[in-house]
């Protein structure tokens, strides 16, 4: 199990290094993401403290891909008043006039904001990573790109992940900084 730490109480120093998970990247980088207004200030305040202390923050290119997917679904929901019923529906929506341009403009703005204070972490996938990814999926509650984020953080020597995703609490040998009260019990 991960060590879960309340970001509202964590002291930050210049020697600290943190990987921002996609949900936090969406919270601070995109006002159009599915962020809860209750948690956005906690993550933004933590990031401001970290930047002020001289800590190093990282974001993964994998998060950029996840952000693109989430922002596109949110644009669909805003336009149609409900989530897409199928992947084909989302693909048709993508082709509507101006939709792709608007979605990529929002994504570009969010990414530019994130990379103004966070470094992009290299997240290469090696041929032998399959076994490690399957092991992480078997032994934890991670999903999607999360095992790749964990591998990238480990390879870079980053032990701390800032996330609201409770799945990260199931990962051994990492520190999870969160405002998610369920993880802090």
C-alpha cells in the first residue's frame, strides 16, 4: 500500500520531486475538465507552494493523451447534454465543424499552462515492460495509463505522485499526495 499524505498539510522543500497525475493536471490545467470545485483549490494551492519552494513538478506526455480524451468527452457532454452513447457517436462528433479545433485549442491551452510550471517526464515504453505492467494491473487497482505513469516515475526516481485517484493508494513503494479524504482515513 502507498503512503498517503494530505496535500493540505504537506511541507514542501526544494529537493522534492512530484509527478502530477492526469486528474490533477486537468484540475489545474483546464477549467473545462470534470474537476470538482471542492478539490481544485487544494491541488492548485499545493502546486503553488511547491513552485514557491523550488520543488520540481513533472507531468507525463501520457497525461496529455488522457487529457485530450477527457476534454473531448466533456465537449460532447456540453454540446449534447449527455455523454456519448457509443464510441462511434464520439467519432462522428469529432468530425463536426469546429469541434476538433475547439478541443485542441483547449488542450493546447491546458498543456501550455501545465508546462509553464511542470517539466515533461519521459515516458518511453520498453519491449519488456509488458510483464511489469501486467504485474502492476494484477497487484494493484490501477487502470488505463496509470501503470505507465508509475513505471515512468520509478525510472526517473520520483517517489511521490500527486493525485485524486484512489487507485494509486494500492501501489507499493510510492507516496501519494492527495486531497481525497477516502485515501486519508
